[in-house]
C-alpha cells in the first residue's frame, strides 16, 4: 500500500484545497474507504479462496462478463500505470540525490531490475518485498517525528472553519480525494495472491483489515507532519504541484544535504512498491489465462511456479506508460477505472448475501451493510467529481474498459478452476 501517493500526491491536493481541516479529512476519508473495502474483500476472499482478486470475485458474484472486464482492466491498466507512477517518482527523487542523472532512464532501470528479481525465484521476491516494506514504514515514522527536530512551523490551522463543509463537497475536493484513494491503492492486494498464502480463509481477511488500519494511521500522521513543517506555498509554488514532497520537507528540516540523504532512502523504499505490484499483477493475468482461451499463454508458469510471460507483458506495458505519459494524466486515467472495479466488487458482497445466503463464510464483513454501502458512496462521490473535472482522462479510462467487451465474446471460457 505504501508507495508513491504518500510521498508525491500532497502537492496536487494543496494546489486545489488549502484548508488544513479539509486536507486531513481527505486522508481520514481515504482510510475509512480502504477499511470498508478491506472488510468486504475479506468476506469474499474467505468464501471464495482463489487468486485473481476482482476477476474471480466478480465472476462468482455478479457475472462472468464483469469478472472478465476486471481481469482486462488489471491486464492493461490495473498494475502497469501504478508501477509507472512509482517509477516516475523514483526517478525524480533519485535525480535530487544525483543532480544531472536522467529521471526517465532511472525509472526504466529500476523497473527492469525489480522484474529480474521476480523472474528468478518466488521466495527471493517475497524476502525482497519484506525487507523494503520494513524500510518504508521506518521512514514514515521518521517523517512523522520531523516536527521534533525543528521549531519552524508553517502556521497551518487544522481546526474546522466556516466554509470547510463547502470545500469538502466541492468538485476540487472530489478530485483531490482521487489522489488520496490512489495513495491507499493496494489495500486489496492480498486477494490477488490468495493461492500463495497459507490458510487464506483466516489470514487474508486479517491481513487486509490490520494492514489497512496501520497504514491509515501512518498516512494521517505523515501528512500532519508535512503540513505542520512546510508551507503550502512551497508544496505547490504558484499553484504548480511539487512531486518530491518528501525531499522538500526533509530539506527544510535537515538542510539540502539532509534532504538528499532522505531522498536516497525514499528511493530505496519506493522499490518495494514496484516489487509488490510486479508480484501481484501477473497473478491476476495468470487467472485470466486459466479461465479464457485467448489468454491461455499468459497462464503458463516456469518450474518454480512463476508466470514469466505475464510478468514480461506487464513490464512491457510499464515501459510504454513511462515513455508516453505524465504523472497526473496516468493517475487520473487509472484511478477512476480501479475505483469502479473495486466498487463493483464490494457490491458483489451484497449480491452474494442475497443470491447465495448458504455459502460458507468463515469471515463476514464487519459492520455489514453499513461498511460496503459507505464504500460505494465514497466511490460514487470521487468518480462523479473526477469525471466532471477531468472528462478526457476519464473517457480514456472508460474506453479501455469498453475495449474488453468484444474480447469477452470472442474468447471462449477455458473452464474456471475449482474455487
């Protein structure tokens, strides 16, 4: 979960929203959204334990077409663009450490290196992931404690003021919320690799809920620290968002040399985000290949059980995104479709409760039906305002989704694996 969004998205938010109270509510709302989704996905993962995430859940809960389109989204834009976003951020941060280094070349190099790790050995990839994730959490704790190292304050006020409610229900808040939802992307990642988790009916729901709660606390804490120590005018000078927020904050507290050291550590930490999505994405593509003949080649694995072709295809898509798109266009383009996919999956919890009341459910969504309904309400709010404010990027995302329709009818089912 902890990736580009937490270190790079604040500048885009403060360019539109300047209320301290409204800015913190963005991160609380995003955390509540992710928690509600985690509770719902936990029920689906326990009742339908198979890798594939939305592809598998929507096939069983709503319709095979919905599942296919979710798999199509994962194949095309579900993982490659987010990996590209992290790689772009990595390149920008590394260029602060080594001035003059070309950010694009650095972005491409880190993607290639991580891909090689995951092509070698499953356990190696898992150890690699755990090491870098631990480093990331440690860095966030350091950032949260930054106000202890400096007496400088930005002067921002987090108390609610008159007019804040209007800001919260404005289109710019809705678009800012999309950046926050992107930062929380990954709360559902455990469902993509259910088949590789011990005792999934018990461990997947626990992982989803516990990790999401921890990340929510970390995200609210780090953005409080960012806003307390650094004026909005520096995070978005002239209304132009800065991507390297972590570097700006660290340089303000520790000086330019300290900022470069912190940027170097952030570069190392961002590698785990690329690693996580390089691990999870191809497992969804693998399930798509198992279920649909047109994509059967992508389901093949090597003797170590690694879906090599699926990994290589995803990496090729990442390079295309790196060479053709900007940070903001990628984020808006992809997050709308991912939010739609997760909203339909959560709706599937409600559908299955009615359609299959006797289905064994080792775990039931906490707070049902309030939690899935709240998830759906936040999804509709964010998607509606994003479509209103960013229509072209939104239409491009929907076009990718619609391209999957003819493929569904052209690709016969290869038979769904036992679930």
